C-alpha cells in the first residue's frame, strides 16, 4: 500500500481501480468518484484538459470539506482553475497548488491516474 495521503484514507480504492471512460469526463470540466458511504466515504474528483487528467481528493486543505456544492462542478467560472465553493479558494489544475483564497501555502492531495485504452485508472 502506498504511503500517499489518498491511499491512507478510509475506503481508498486499490491502485488499478477503473474509474470509467475518459470520454465520460467533460473536457474543461470534472467528475467526482466516491467509494464507501457516509462520513468515511472516500471522495476524489478528476478534471480534464484535453487528453490530460488531474486527480485530487475532494477535500479542501482549508476546512477539510468537499470542494463542490453541485455534482461534478469543480472548476472556476472562467474554467482556468479548480475552485472550492465553500470559501472560494482557487487551485492550479496541474498540481493542486493554492493560488488564492483561504488555502495559502497548501495544496490539494493528488491521486495518481493513468489512461489505459481510453479508461481512467487509479495508480
Ligand atoms: S473549505 Fe475550501 S476554501 Fe474553505
């Protein structure tokens, strides 16, 4: 088991878990994936820029809350940044670094992803 933060949390899926088709993630948008239920559910989201994918735990480093209010809405209105809808922190898509707002000096926890024959796979 990896020592990465994503792998240490309850209900973390195993490396190699298939998240489904790349084409089901809107280009310029995102999609959430949840494993388990209730307060211990493991939640991540994937944002897509063309053929590039970026995965993060759905856990804001500000208050450890999910970033989204609406299903699968993780991007800022202009589509250039990941946005936490709780207190409007902004994060760089490519590495999850906090760029503005109540997350100074912190970053989203990455979840590694790979593409296999058009399928999005963890690990
Ligand atoms: S919980 Fe995300 S900005 Fe406060």
